[in-house]
C-alpha cells in the first residue's frame, strides 16, 4: 500500500499567516510565481499534498486545539486533573470559564485553520489556467473539499467568520465576517463541485488510498444538510454513499482504529500521521494521542473517558470493550503484560488509541501511527437513519440503525448474539433519542459529540442546556453564549478594527 507523501517545502514555500500585520495577512515567503507554477503542472501534486498535510497532526500542537473546541464542552471526556497544567487548561473549557483574552488554544485553532484555507485557495486560484483540465479539476476538487471541511468546522465553532475563497491581495487582508447562511452556501457549492469531480475510491486505486473521494464529499454534504435540518438532502446524499458500494462497514469494530488499518473500507476521511524523524521539524510524536494515554504509564493522560460515557453503553455491547480501557487491564507486550493502573482515582482510558506494544515506534506510545477518523461510513448510515426518522420514514431509519447494531454485535442478529436488541420503536421523538444515543456510542471520543449536542438544541429547544445543567451539573452553561466560541482577543486586536466580537460575548 502506498501512502500519501506529505511534503513540507520551506524552499518553494507556501504562504503563512503573519500575526504582525493582520489576522488574515498572508504575505508570500518565497518566489514561486503563478507563471512558474503553470509551466510545470506536475507541481500541483505537491500543492495538493500540502493541503492533506494540514490534517496530518504533524505541524502544530493540534491536540490542544482539537480538545478545546471539539470535545471539552461536551460529555465524553473529563480532564485528567492531577496530570499537569494542560489538564487544568482544558478544564477551563469544560467549566465554560474561558474568555476571549485567555483562549490561546482557540487563537491557535483560528490562525492555523485560516492558514490551511489559504493553502486551499492557492490551488483553486491557479487551476483554471491549466492546459490539462483533467489534472486541474481533480486538484481543484480536492482543494474545494478541504475548504468546505474547514469552513464547516469554523462555522460550527465560531458561527460568523470571514469568508475567503481566493488568495488575498494586500487590500483584502482584513475583511468582516459573513453570515452563517453565506458560509454554508459556499460550503455546499464547494462540496457539489467535489462530488462532480473527485474520483471514487476505486478510481483512486490502491496507490491513492487516503485521498478524499466522491463518496467523502457526498458524506460531508449529507452531514452539512443534517446540520441545516434539510433532512431530504441529508437523506439523499447519505443514500448516495450507501448505494454506491464505495465504502462499507469494517467487519470488526475494534479494527477500525488499528494502526495497521489506516485506510479501511469504512474510513472515508483519514488523518495521515506517519512516524518519520526526517519531516515535520523533528516532531516524532503524534499530537492527537499525546494528550491521552495514562499518566505515569504512557502518554500524558490529560483527558480520560467520562463516567457518563462509560455508563451509557448497553449491557454486553462489544463496543464498550473495544473503546474503554479499564484500570487493571494489560497492554500486550508492555511491562511484561503487567496490569496498568490509572492514577488519581480515574478508572478508564480511551482504548481506541491504546494498542499492543508492537505498534509503538521505538517503544514509545506517542509514536503510534494512529489517526483521527474525520468521517466514516457508520456516521453516514446514522445520518441516513436520523434524516429518515425526521422525514417520518421510521422503517428506513430502523433498517439503517440495524446495520450499525448488527456490526456492533459481531455481525450477528440479536437472536444469535443475545445482546443489543433490535430497535422497533417507530415514534419520531422516541426514535430520535435512540438514534442520538447510538451516535454517541458508535462515534465515542471521535470528535463529533460537541457539534452534535449543539445541533440537537436546534432540533429540540433547550435539550442541550437541560442536559449539561441538570444531568451534569454545569449550572453556568448558557446555550446562547457557549454554543459558539468568541473570537480571541488577539485576533480582534490585529484586524484593524474590521472584526467585532460575537454578539453573545460582547
């Protein structure tokens, strides 16, 4: 299997965000001009690979950013108090005690994401001038997919943000925010282009495993429409993926997350961390798993699975065993298979990132080649189930839901396995809750829960606020305020007065 090679080229240089002039100031660091680029179309692969490199977890302390904006406001993780300052920093987000002036991690997320978007725009700006439009459209489709992906992240984290669809000239460095509707319109436009022009997984072939595909774009479009409560379109695009044969459920749930299986038939948008001491400025550990593990044993243990998540599994659900590492379990080959005890009163760790010692490069836990699964096929099936239920098609919803539960049982029926009863509920409200619960269990600790909780409140007003306040005792949570992050003060200060703070944070 040939992996995508991510090239970090300081010499021919891509643009970088400068914090000295403005929040979107992107001055060139080199002299790779458009004329030179267009004269050598083979270079497009390097530019596109640079976009893939933005999700490879190698450039920055992405773990801090990820947990801050995608996890800690929800209920799947709890900070590993006693594990160091990083855990304390993350607890601020879980306690909703963050402010615009203290959000270093959020500031880093903003800056890095707009830099990533600039890499996308560099490609979309030059591809119209290519002589070979077959090459150009494939490159442009990949760039537009990632542009849509990053704006989907931004609009869910901040709400209104500046919308940039090209590399700016100096007069455009500072621009105001666009409405969420405008941003979503651009996301949908980009994804529609990607659907029309991306190869399928089969067309990419074995050598192209890890690339985004036509199905990837359809799957993300289904999710976008689900978030917009356009259930007919969500169902349509999810069904397109499900009937294409491009992806399928990995037979063994645990194997989805194995370092030996990075591009499984279920993984529709994989990360690409690959241990290599020669790249990424010598950074050899994996930032995604760096903040997990077990304090005092391996990794840092800054975050652990919450009691709430662990207690949410149905009796006998094999996904619990595949997901939750219990204090006292062993890691095959580590410390002569001695029991691993979790300190500071914690009982559980994230087993999705804990694999036998044989996978630890040079014997180091944080050098495992484990990647976040940004989109996988089970997510798309559950999108189809939810959209179908909201459309009053409980039969379609139940069929889709059973596909996920069938795999969870070990590809057995309830009669064969005796666990995870087949769902028969047809009432819309009750079945909605069941599907939402299934999403939490199936996608546990994969970065979906916070965004889901935010959109649930739009479907059932007061749902998320009631859950976080009454069930978890986070009495200071306000959906109006904390459903979106404030624009960090440092970003506002460098915008030359163009940006203004989100209304709820003024």
